[in-house]
């Protein structure tokens, strides 16, 4: 089970944005034991140039999974970060 801590800098974290982050990151759960509790820290930033940065950190005990992306599209960055987290999981555990 993943517990989410979602924080926004220069952006309001709306319910829609929170739901999108949680639904995308829930894909990560299937790669862990059901009884394992994970705490996902998500930081969403928007800069003056209208670029968005998404950072996700998931400490797993032995390894910390971390990914970030900067682009013009917040939702696209969320998708890329989740893919990076899943790929990083496979590199460290498989």
C-alpha cells in the first residue's frame, strides 16, 4: 500500500491533479509485496517559464527509488516519472 505526500510549489494541488498522480503511481504497487507499506513523496513545481518539474521519491528500506522530469506538460512529466520509477525498480531488484 502506498501512502502519498503530494506537495506543490507555485501550483495548487487540485483534486484532479492529486487523483492523477495517485492513479499513475498506483501502478508501482504491483511490484511490491502486498504487506509492504510505501511512502511516496511527490513534489510538483511550476517555474516562471511555465515549465513544470515533477519529483517522486519512494524509500523502500534497502533502496530509495527516485525520478524527476522537467517539461512544459505537468501530466506528461508525471507519466515519465512513473515509468522511470518502474524501470529503476527492475534495475535494482530483478
